[in-house]
């Protein structure tokens, strides 16, 4: 629920305060309904839906019933007493404080404060005393989960991190000048209380699209529409037919562009590989020449002086052949070295012959996919953009399977390291070679305790995919992912961690097949 929508609900509620508290009902485990009688005589429910992912705050006339279903709801039923005297929003953020006066009786109930954090996937509901100490909370938040603040009984309440945005209730037209030349959708980052839904509503009212770069006239229209949105943020304005078409076309292009860019990047990578494969084929002739020089060296051993950097010998066809040598090696060792170079070039050529048709087929498939994307409609583009999380994650990093069957993911660069660690389950195991640059390795344990052979497997992957590759004893630290965090302003892949243990392993690749 967006800040301006909450502001509109509180503005309506303010007219009825102070309101008599007629009792609480709990329709489900994530909803609290407070029956109120306003000063106008109106009876209504203040409904707080406080569980992720879609929290909300509404005023409803319907009768809502339900006994407490959780210990926290039983605590609310016992402690939230007396009239509702104040409802205050933190800036235009999605955090609201409801102050209740308490009531006198055989046992007095002191005043209390309900805090609704309608912040999407981090939504919560808290009960505070007058001094701001947390008495109860629906979802306890520990420092392992959130380094900025803890939310648990006995601690002083700390609101979400502060931010700096323009207040649409007081801003002037010139305050929006940083938006000139930028698309209208950038207003979400600049103006408080406006999220994606209200940004789209703002675009409708201004007769623009979210992708429209703003000129002076567009900025004036946005300013006027924004002032109207403060007074009435309801989502009900219809699009004209012309604007609907423009909006659909721009939305398609906005969705299509990153998909085509991703295909183009993949295509450039494959073309570079194809070029390398063709170069490997071209060097097959060099392999034959190296092998012929090695044969000649072995046949003319007595003619090769010791310590020479090169030698000129008569070839099998009677023509002179000049052969470069390593003066530190014997003629036999120089011949062996030439054979090895020839063998490597031949192996690369054989592999290139195998990979060229496969790579060409992949490039052709990408080009076909590009043509399909250029003609794709809105629904198809939306479906491609909203792929399941598992499918998106499958393209990140190298994948291995541990001896016991756990998935192990390895980042190939700083960006993948950052993504793998951020997307990992809080109870997965995170590995990194100690004190040297290298890959983040995730053992998908999800709270389980894998056997030692799996830990050693993941540790060897971390050692192999680091600057310590090939060393006999590589220290590798590991800890639960929840103990790993990226410091503020740190580059992608740079992290700090606590609670780590250390394994000493070889910096060699364990026997397993990985895939890109």
C-alpha cells in the first residue's frame, strides 16, 4: 500500500477522532479489526492487514468477527483499550502510529501505541507502551536478519531507515526540475508516498506514459496531476484510446529492450568463441610443423650443441630447418616440449571441430529468438519478463552436485558473486577462500547440516575458483549466509562475515560436472 493512499485513509479517519474503541476482532492470523465509534456517531472498523506481501489499512463498515488466533493477537486484545486518540503517519512512509488512551477499571489498562508497518514483504505490526518500548510484535526481527534494527519485546522501537524525498503536499513546480528529460516513472524515486500504482495513475491523469521523457509542458501537467493525487489518490481515471495505444507500445518497447540486449550480449560471446575455434583450426598446421621439428631433433641428437638457443639442421627433405631451443633443457627434453605443444594444439583443433557446428547452431537459434522478440506482443513479453525465480536463478553461476546430492553454486565474477549471495537462503552455507580474491560458493543446505564430505567438496570448489588455485593447503572459511553482508557503498561481491569456521583443502577441482 502506497504512502499517499495511507494518507487519504488517515485523513478520513482524522475527522472521527477521538473515536470510542468498541473492541477488537481477528478475522485471520494476519488481520486485526478495531471497531470504532467516531465523534460523528459513525460506527466502522479500522482494519489492519499486517502480513506480507500485501499489507493494507482500510476503513470498513461491514461487521468483522473472529477470536484471537495467535499469542500476539491475544496480547492485542488484552492491551489495546480505550479510545483511539491519534493516528499519525511517518512522513508519507508506509508506517502509521495509532495511539490509544487506555482505560480505567478494577485493573487499569495503560495507554498503548499500535505501529503498522505496511512495507510490502517486510510488513509488521507492533504494540508499544507510552515510552516507545516494544511490548509485542507479530514478526520478531533479530540483528542476524536486519543489521539496522531489531524488533523484539523489551527493546525501544526504531522505525525503518530515514530517507530524503520531496513531500507532494508542499512541493513547488520548480522542485520537479530534476525530472526534466527523464521518463515520468523516475518520479517514484523523487517524490514521497508515490509507488508504481500511483505513478501509473499520475501518468493517466497527466495524459502521459510512464516512459515519456518530461519537457517543460509535461512537467507542468505532472505537477498539476500530482497536486490532484494528494487530494484524491483513488485509482479510477480511464485512459483515452490514443493514450492507451501509446502506453501499450511504449510498455512493449520497455519490456523488449532488455530482452534483446541480453540476447545480443550472449550472441557476442558466442561469436567471440567461434572466432577462437576457427583460430585453433588455423593453428593445426603449426602443430604439424612442431611435431616435424621434434622428430628431426631426435633423429639428429648428436648435431645439437649443449646450451644452444637455436639449431639449424638438415630436414628429411634435404632443406635446412631452424629450431628454437630452451638452453636449459637437453635435446630430448626440447623434443618432448615440442611434442607437448603440438599435442595441445591438436586437441584444441579437435575440440574446435566439435564445437564449431554447435556454436553456429546456438547463434542461429539466438538470431531466430531475436526475430521472434521483435514481433512479440505485450502478453508474450510480460510472460518472458516474469519467469519463475528458479528459472532466473538457474542462469546464475556454475552448478555442481555434492556427494550427498546438495546443489552447489559458484559465482564466476563479482556481479554473480553478489547475486548468488543475495539470492541464497539465509540458512544456506557460504564458502570463500581465506584472504584471496575468489568465487562465492553457496551450498544449498537451507538449514540442514551436510556431512563433512559435502563441506570439503564445496570448500575445494571455493579454493579452485580463487587466486589460490593449485596450492596444496588452502584455508577456506564457511558460515551460514545470514552471517554474510555487503557493507554500505561496497563494490558488488565485497562482503563481511562472522561466525565462520575454516577448512584446509587442496586448490584442485573435485570430481564433479559443472554447467554454465
